[in-house]
């Protein structure tokens, strides 16, 4: 059998390459003669830089930037096509994984580190810059990115506003041209994994704020602050709120498209295209995809949906493996997902699930291989 393994990362647990390797090891235990191709993926969030850079045989670079709460973090960016294309992602410079769960502060977290990462990549003078959204710790509408790139976001006294979403409340005037000029002559393509608007009950603060540490009152405050930011820049002719995806990465999606002129593309489509997944899938007997959670939300721009949709074109069955499996998978099945299974064999807490993730992936893949080969042997 020809097996294609095309997973995303298990966020805050395993990189996509580790997930793919674990599944391959498990499958080979049961079916060592099968031809296995590993194609690690990402949907614009954590792992996008590595997935795209390695797929295009580029170079990864490291730089120290300002983390979400001000601490230094090491972030990576990629250069491909002889340096003509640079690749960055929000999760590297301003990722949720950079902040311990008990220290997360949705009000104070800033995207400045991502702006510093952009500047490091732009120093190579690329013609195209691909930017992955997702996995962010911030809800500042990209204000930190703008500040790092030279924009002036000032309060009523003419002072720089404080970092994070809380600082937007004090915003009185903006000068965005220094940041815009930094991207002069550069095509900015942004891989976006969600369609949420910037504001409202389905917006950046309401949907994603709680996982970044925001309580109910803070969600209301962040939504209001983002609304204030949007209204202020709209006076200068910049729309950061009216389109799908503007709420991605705490509002960075709206900022990069509405102010920096980025083209928003579905992240998984961009990644699958870059790694040439179609060339592997069309000759496969089975595709295995995986993500930390596969649920109803996975149908909206996530890796399992993208993989299932592509495989369905060629009539190739797709099996999903996940640490957590949702109850409503109907839309995923309509897209082409054949079946999905949880890798967790027994009740366990989150930390234990993280620790055993590789072993559980191996075991699940082995059992799946035994089942399919057993069934094929009966035909």
C-alpha cells in the first residue's frame, strides 16, 4: 500500500514532523513493506515556517525578539528561492506557547516580537514575504507589529501607548506610514486559518481571548479596544474590520490586510500548494492526517479539512487521528474525511496526554495498519 502521512502539529505538544514520524513508526511495525511518504503540514499557525522552508529546501534563521509579555524569545524565519521569498509566522515571535499557561495575560500580550521578526526577514530584501497567522498569545490588533516597524501609536499626551490590547484604549493618534514604507516593493501573502471578523460575538476577543487568558470582563474590554483602534484608523482610510479573517491572530489579520496591504489566503491551501501535497495524494491508497483536536471547527480552514478535500478529488480515503475528538464531524465527512479516531486509549489529564502523545500515535497507527491489511487480506 502507498500511504501518505500529512498531519498538522499537536499544539504545545508535538511539531508536525514529530507527529508524522510517530505515525510512520507505528504503521511500519505492522506493515513494513508499505511505501510511506511523510508530508508535515500547517494551516498558517505553529509550524508553518518550518513546513514551508523545509519543503522548498530553504534556510532557517534564528533571531532573538521580544516575547508576548516582554521576555526575550528565540524565533525562526525562513528564506527560500535563493532569498527571494521570506517566511515568518506569528507563533514564532508572539506565540501562545511562549507563555506558561498560568502566566497568560490577554490584556498585556503584545505582537511586537512578530514585528521584529518581520524586520529581520525584510533585511534580506525578499520580493515576497509569506506570513503565517495563528497560535498567537495576543489580542492587540497587530499594534505591536506596527510599533516595531516604526509606526507611531500615541496617546493624548503624544506618548507611545502601552503594550498589548489594553494599550489600545489610550490610542489617540496614529502615524502608520513608517510601517507601510517598510514593505514597499514587497508582496505580502498571509496564510490565515480562520474566517472570524475582528469584532463582535464571533470576533477576535470573544472567540480566542479566553484561551489567551481573558476572563469575561476582559473579553468585553478587548473587543471595545479593538473597535476603538478600528474606528481611529478608518478615519485615515484603512479598513481592518469588515472582512473575513480580520479577527485572526488577535486582529493581526485585519491589520496586515487593511493597513499593510497583504493578500489573505487560506493557510492550509497555501501550505499544501507549496509542499506539493497533491502530487503525493493522487497516487496514494490512503492518506492519514492528524491534529491535536478534530472537531466541528476543523471543517473551517483547518488541516484535516484541507487534506480531506484534496484527497476526495482523487477518491483517496482519509483517516484522521487526534488527541481529542469532537462529536460533530458531519461537515468533515462531507468534505472527504472517511473516519476519525482518538489516539487516547484511556482517561488521562492533559499533561499525561502530552507526555504519551507520540506513543499513542504509534499505537493507533499500528492498529489502523493491522485493521486495513487484515481487511484487504480477506477480499
